[in-house]
């Protein structure tokens, strides 16, 4: 298409600028000869005026053709056209210098020569063709036309030389240069022309006018004077110029026809290629659509199989494995059945391999988790048995010991053992089993909270506030005690040691709510959201994530009994953990009392003694609280003189005395027969 456009552009330039520029060149050559006569005779004849008028009309036609060519005058051609247009503007000044006699014959001729040089520069850009053969022929014809210009310059230089007047030295030099350039251009042009275009020129060069011209030309070069018979020179020049002009015009027309034919041929090839290309494109579209539909169907089937695998089969297998069910890998990892091209079946086979690998990995992970869980469970059970034996030994030692210092040491060892038992139960919980502790009767919430506090290391910082009457089922009591103990211990660890952790409860419409509030730094909203998500839906236990075992134990216990646990920022800046025990496992205190007894379930002796040893508010079974010196006479309440006052006991001594007192009263209750109120 580019070649065709270039050929059509060349044809357009020839029919517009080319034709008018050739006529312009002919008129400028004729005016140059007439101007040379005017310089010699110093007379402005009507013939000169008429020739100038024809030249002006040719200039106007040329400029009109440039305008009509429009876009064909591209960037490479626009500059020489503008240079020629500017040179044509000098015609008025050139004519004025010739008319007033200020210009010599050679200077006047050179002025016209410069205009014609600009015209030939335009020719050089017009003949640029994409076809190599056409471009070569056009360049050769350009050389032939330029040689014709040098013949015209020789004629103009000799016009007006009469009476045997010799040429000046400058004129003789110019004539010799013109003749040499003419011979060179004819030689180069003929060498490049093909047979059809070269033969007419060879015939002209063999005629009498051209041979006479060559002979006279050589004589002028040798003598430096014009021919003796100028009439014969003019007749020869007229006949030769006429033949050369006609030959140049016909040769240019032939070349233009060739360019048009080449353009038409190129367009024909474009049409054929375009038609075949269109057919090929339509065929490819039809084939692509049919293949695309088939491929789309195959991909749809593959996609459906892959989606079913990813969203249904694999999640179902993983869920079954989490429940502890056995999975047959060969049965569950069925190959994906699709039909279609080899590529689709290969992809389906790859998905099948991925499926088998995923199922194998899931089964292996489940087996590994079960194995680890069994290890945890076995170790925890063994540890739990040893701890129960240790607690029994400590209980016997405490019963037989009355030394406050020894009781204090035994109490610390007892408390440490109790915490170790809770950690062992945490391992049992993480392994998926349930601890062995359970009660048949409902257990009051206050006893559960007291037992939870007794399992915390820093229990002295825990303060129990209002706890309305309420109880939970005995099957839930042990897990709830463990859950509350984990939250209380977490609160004591992540709060300053000089602050207290407050525990309070309330019987609400949805069950029983227990709040554990600390005075620590709290967490960010992001952390609260992350931990609450873990508490609401505990993930599988990950051995690599051991920093949140307490929360994971809490979440597992809460999920087991439908308990809701929520963490939020406390008004004091710390964290408040809210435990909502569902109504389904909560028993009213009145119902518990109606069942008989003193309104409390029998906790194991170890737990009850530990709980009573750390309670700092309230009384037991309605017993009055002792007020120091309440029964003394007023005069006895006065403190003794400073020197007679006994040294006050330390807090540890006071605690040991009260601990021993409480243990004694508790042992008496346990040994006495149970009686009704």
C-alpha cells in the first residue's frame, strides 16, 4: 500500500507540478535568450515583452499547480518548491537590471541560471519513486533534461555576438563548462535508460542538427569566438532544441504512464492480497469461534470440576478429618472426569494429582494431630493422677500438722500443686478430651469463682464483688472453673502488681454473666477484634503458636458448653473479660436450696478448703463476723502505754493463725455427721 501511494503521489506530482514546471523551464530558457539579445542591442523589443508575458503566465500556472497538489507536496518536496517560488520573485529585479543596462550579459544569464537550477532541484525530488527501475529511468531522464538546459545556456551565451566579436575570458570559460557538463549528463543519462527510452535519444544524436551542433560547439571552445555563420548556428539550435524538447516531453510521458501502470498493478495486487487476506481472516474467525466455543465448553466443565473440588469435596474431607473420621484416600480422591483436547485432560490430570496430594496431606496432618493429642492426653492423664496423689498426701499432712510455719509451707505447696493440676487439665482440653472432674449436683457460681481464684498464683490481688445467687450444672462446673481461672490469671499477669483484679457476676436474662476486670494497659481495637474472633471460633491447635494457649483453652471450653466469652476495653483503661453462661446450664439458687442441704453443692474437700482459705468477704453458713474488742469494757479498749504495748504480728503471722483456725473449723464440720437445718 505504501508503494502504491508513492506511485500515485508521483503521478499526481507529474500531472500538476511536473507538467507546469516543464513549461516553466521552457519559457525561462526562451526569456533568457531574448534577454541576452536585449543586453546586446540595448533595445526592449515587442518580442521580449511577449516572451515575458508567457513566462509570467507559466509562473502563475506553476504556483496554481503547487496549490492543487496539496498533500502530495510533502516535507522533502516542500523546501525546494519554496526555494523556487522565492527565486521566481526575483524575476522583476532581473528584468529591471537588463532593461536599464546595469547588468552585463553574463551576469544577467547567471541570474536566469540560478532560477533554472532551483527548478531542476524540484525535478530531483519529484522523480523519487518506490519502484527501483522506475526511479532509475526517471533519474536518467532528469539527466537528459539537465543536459538540454546546458545546450540552452550555450545558445544564450552566443546570442548577440555579431561581427566576429570574441567571447570574453569569463564567457569562454562558462561556455567550456556548459559543454563539458552537457557531455557528462548525456553520457550518464544514456547509460541508465532502458532500450525503449534510450533508442529515440540515440536517433536524435545521429541526426544532422545534433552533429552540426557538436561540430560548432568544438570550434567555439577551440577559437574562443562565436561561429562565423551565426545564422547556421541559430537554425541548427532551433531544429535541435525542438527535437530535444519533444523527445523529453514524450519520454517523460512514457515514464508517467509506466508509473501509473505500476500503481495500478500494485493496487491490483493489493486488491487480490486484500481479498485473500479477508477470506483468510474470515476463515480464521470462523475456525476460532468454533474452536473457542468447544474450548469454552471444555473449560466450563473443567472449571465446574475444579470449583466442586475446591469448595465441596476438599472442605468436606477436611471437616470429616477434624471430626476424627477415617478417610479412604483412594475412594475420596477420585480423578476428575472431563473430555476434550489433550491440554484440558492434562490440566484435569494435574488437578487430580493436586487433589490426591491435598487429601494425603490432610490425612497425614489429621493423623499427626491425633497422635500429638494422644501424647498430650497420655502425659496429662499421668500427670493428673500423680497430682491427685500429691494433693491427697498434702491434705493428710495438713491435717496432722499444727505448726503455723509448716502449715504455711504446705499451703504454698498445695497451691502450686493445684495450679499444676490446672495446667495438666489444659493439655487434656487441647487434646480434645474432657478432664476427669465432674459433679452430679449443681454447683453455686460463688464456689466456682472461689475455686478458680484458688488456682491462680497471684490470688491475693483478686477481689470478689457482688455475686448474686446462682448455680450451674455439675457437668459444666469443672470446665467453667478452669475457664474463669485462665481469665483471672491472664488478668493478674498483664496488669501492674500493685493493682487488683475485680471479679463480679450477675444473673441476666440470657444466663449468668461473670466479669473479670483488670487495671492494665489494655489492647488495641485490632487486637480485641482478633482475640474475640479466636474466642468465638477457636482454630485448630497449632504447635507453632504457643503464645496464646490460655485463650485457646478458654475458647475450646467455651465452645464445648455454648459459653460466650468477650474481651473489651475497661473504663479504667484495662481489659474486661465477660463470660456469659447460657440459661440452659444455669440453675436458680432457690431450686438448689429446695433440693436439700445448705444451698451449696459438695465440692471436693481440697477445693472447698482452698476456696474458703482465700475468701476475704462474707461469712460461712450465716456465722457472725468477729469484731475485735467488741465485747470489752470501754476502759479496756484503750491502748496500753507505748512501752507496755506488745509488738504487732506481721501479716504473714496473722494469715497463718487464721488459716490454722479455718482449717480446724473446717475439719470439724467434715468429721461431724450431716444434719438438716
